[in-house]
C-alpha cells in the first residue's frame, strides 16, 4: 500500500503522529514554485505529490475521454443552460427558455456554471459537460487534501481513489444534473469545517456557512443533511471556550442564510408578472417548492404534481413501497441502488466504528476524532434519509455519499494500520477487507457483464488478504505490502469495472444509472430501464435522440410504476413527440418550420412537459414554452393566459403528443385544458411525421 506511516519493525512506533491539535508541517516558503508543486510539504514522502497528480490525471481521463457520448444528457437542464446563455434574466432565474415562461424545478447555481461555459465555448455537449467533469476532479482533490491533513498521504490517496471509482460518481461527474456541484460544495464544506476546528476560527466557520448556502442554491434542502455533524464536530472539538464555539457556529448559520437567502428574497419579492413562473410549485412560490415538492414531500411521498411517490405497493412497485421502490434500512444495498454506491459502505461503517473506538479516550480537541464525526455523520445521516424517504428517489442521488465513503475508508484503514498492535484495530482492518470482498462478490454476481473471473478473483484475493491481515505481524516484511495491495485492489476492482463501464457509454434522460449496459432496473429496482434513462423518447421526425443509447424503458417503453407512455391529462397526438423523462431531437424539417419567421414570435412553439419542449428548443435554439413545467402539472400558464398569448400572436405552434401527467397527485389540470382547447380550435398539421397545431391559423 506504500503508506508513509508504516513502521513494520515497530508496530506501535507510528501509532499516532497527529493525535492533538498541532498543525502538520508545511512546505518552506522559499522553495521554487514548480518544486513545491511537485514535492509538496516537507513531511510528505517523495512519492506523495506525484501520486496525487497521477490520481487527478487518471480521474480527469476517466471522466472526459468519452464525455460527449451523452449528447445533451438531461435535456431538461441543457435547455435551461441554452436559455441562460442567451438571456441574463433566464440565467438569473434558471428559466427553461430565454423568453422566461417557467423555471426548472431547482435553484439555478449549477446552471450558472454550465451557462457560462456555453457562453464561452458555444452550445454543445462538451461545453455543458466539461464543468461537471472538472468538478469531479476537484472533489477528488478536496477529499484527498482534507483526509491527508490529519491522516497522511496514503489515507488521502485511498480516499480520493475510492471516490473517483465510485460508479455513481463516474456517472454524475459526466452528466449535467445539479448533483455534481452539490457534491463538490459539500466536500468543500467538510474541508472548511476541519480547518475551522483546527484553528478555532470564526472566519473558517463563515466560509462553511457560505459553502452550505451555495449548496442550497444548487439543490435546496439536501445540502442540510451534512450540517448537523459539521456543527457538532465544531462544538465538540474546536480548541476554544464553549461560548466562542457557540458564537462561531451561529456566525456560520448566519452566513449560510445570507449566502442562500439573497437569491430567495429577490425571487419572492419581485412581482410574479416580472419573472418566470417557479417550476415545480403550485402557487408560483420558491418557498413552496423548497419545503413542498423538493422538501418535506420527498420524505413523506406527498409531492403535489409529481408522477407518484411513496405509499402502498402498486403495479410495478416493489413490495412494501411506492413507485420509487421499497424504503428501509437496506435500501442502499438493493438490486437497483447497490451497484451504484454501496461497494465499500460496509467497510466504511466498520472502520468508522473502529476509528471512534480507537480515538475514544483522546482529548476533546482531537482532530482525528473530529474528522470521524464530520465524515461519519455525513454518511450515516444522508444514508438513513435516502433509505427511508418515501417520495421521489433516484439512484443517482447517492453520489452525495461517495466523498464520505472514500474519506472513511482512507482514514479508517490508515488508523487501523498505525494501531495494528491493537486487536481491535487489526480485527477491524481484516473485517473491512473481508466485507469489501464479500459484498463486491455479491454485487458482481448481479450482472453477467464481466463473467465469473472478476467476482471470483475479488472474493478469493480479498478473503485471503483479510485472513493474512489477522496475522500480519508474523509475516515476512516483504509479504506485507503484497497483502495490503491485495486488500486494496480487491476492494476497488468491482467499482472500478463499473466506473469504466459507465463512462464508456452515453447516458441521456431524467433517470440514469451507472454500471454496465443492461444493469439498470429503473427506479426502485423494477421495470428494466434503459441505459439512457426511463421513458426513452420517440424522435421528432424520425431522428435518434442525441446521446441516446437506443434501449427503451420497460415493457412497451412504459414509464416507471406502470404508467404508460401516453399521458393522462397531457396532449395526445400522432407522430411521437418525446417523453416525460427524455427529450427527442427534431428533424431538419421540423427545425426549419419552427425557425421560419421566428422573430415574429415570443415562443416558436409550446409543448406539454419540459422534456418535449427541451428537445424542440435545443434543436432550434429558440424559446419553446414548457406548458406545466417538468411533469405538465404546474398551473403555468393557465388556459386564460395561454389564450391571451395566442390572441396576441406570441406562440406559433403547439406540439402534439407532448408528455405530462396533468393533475396527477393533486397537480394542476391546466395542461389538459390547454391541449383540449388547442385540438378543438386549431387544425393539426404534420411536419415530417410529427403533429403540430399552427396557432396562427384557427379553424374559425
């Protein structure tokens, strides 16, 4: 394993080089810049910095070598990025179109990064996805640096490698969902928290608050899952008085509120007529969106306007759960979620418990114990919430667990090795290696992509290493590095295979999963979802969707939970116009028709559901109104508003066959009313096999 803390001839000598609050040595200020970059800190072994640079380079290659295979990836967000690159108003609010009819159902921070990239590089897949890949490399670097500071270079490298090779991380850092930026900001929050603890610094606590606030502007309340143990670790371990610890924590809370609240205040205070409708809400309120559809509704399953959630099992749902799968303590290990993230969760939990036990009698200000609180609290709290949330749950949410898993494995393995004279330490190290091997074997047995050789090798090598670790002090010195390397390779082989398989293929749509082709099972583990996402789209005019793998979702291309491709309350019509969960690429003829005289109209077209609208918008690079938002269930616009837009000549075409769930789960029926009104008052026209209604040509 090459740990810089090894002292093989004296097991207790290197027991704990940083057991108090002392700061690690730093590089000499006079060293030349290039040498400092290559060599690192004075206390680091010679291999530490080259190994880090190699890890970062390998991560960059893994995340970028096939980056554009996903095309526009999630067209829902790519359309908003396109809008933000054309309109600063759309940029600020996170609008779905440059004419600002409605926003996406998330705050816009992740869109800001991608929109700036598109403004610089033009609208293309590379410009949209490159920032995500760079965020992945940065997150690996942040986790490495944070762990290394208290546990050494070897621990940092293990932590970074585990994170980089977690399959769901390889997916989300090559995709355009908000989760990439959220994960980076949470990792930065952990880094800043441990800096604050080390220095008892109010400045660093304010920085923690700012990072959490930016995380809120990325994906609202999810970022708060890491806050309890960030705060607890500071209150427990910061080397200052209790009064100052409380004051510093309150400063962090204030910074968090201010860094997130300014944008929320602007959105809530601006008159509704002067801004786009807040997508995902039923009352045009970002606060309602935050605490309802994207907040408490995710926990309870009561998400007004959603396509479904928790509750009794139904058609297509896993037993004991709703359409998003069964909830329960072992959800992270289920057939649908396990291969995404769970490979080293058992090992991380074992090493967390062992680490806390081994640090149990240290001083209150012990920095290593504080690190276990920060990363361990992150993992346990987030995992429990994901396991028991009854509302909308997608497998890719679990990328939020990856930094904590990596950190705990790196920290715990090195801690146990340094304390290998202790029975508890060596049993924990052997048990973590055995758990990784056994669980890796189980996960690899769920797919036929790699044959039998990989899973058998993982089990054999991992179990052999686990047994030998129990007697490692009796082994010849030359055999020890082989045992350590075997344990590490056995633990990483499975997730590495999944990660490479993930980046080797494109992914598109709203629900995507990591792993080899054919391993996806759709939300909750049912169905048999496509690699490109559930609800794969039928193209406009016959062209294949950009970045689509071509595999369809479930029986007859159905949506999760037994919902058909057709849409209750949504627009119907021939010439398949896309799906609820994925967009279609319009043909040249459709683009030409919608682009004709485009300057005369505010929106060249309108369509039920954001994905249908997104496909047309990305094809034409012109504003397309998404009626009803993502699910087609938002009251935007109302029938009266839509009729006014048509009377004023602001919309040219209405796209037939758009997907939406109308008043599903208590949502608005406006999209259904608009669809019925259009079909009753305007004649359908067929453009290259796709159905549209020319809203400038009424029947009477």
